[in-house]
C-alpha cells in the first residue's frame, strides 16, 4: 500500500465509533419529532356534588326478664 492510503485508513474512525454516532444521530432525530403536551388549569373551579343519604337503623332486643323489670320499674334508668 502507498503511504497516502495508510494515512487515510488511520484517519478513519473505527467501526464502533461509527455505530455510536449513527445511534446518537437517530436518537436526536427521534427527540426532535416528539410532540409537546401542554397542561393548563381550568378557568372555573371544579364542582363535585355529592348527594349522600346516611340512615342508621338500631335494632335492639331485650331479654324477657329485663323487659319485665323495665316495665315494672320505669324509673330504673
């Protein structure tokens, strides 16, 4: 080989460097094409109407002797 051919081969980047540069170039193209998303707050406040009905039912049973005691002595409680 001639001396100029050898110096040209020495000046060329290696295969691994070329792969890295290609990947970086592709990444730059992909990043340049991404969409921009804007998030803004609404002008009016958000209103949530919660119509909740809460009912509670208490069921109690008294023993027969306790029932008779309460009826016979109403001032016990």
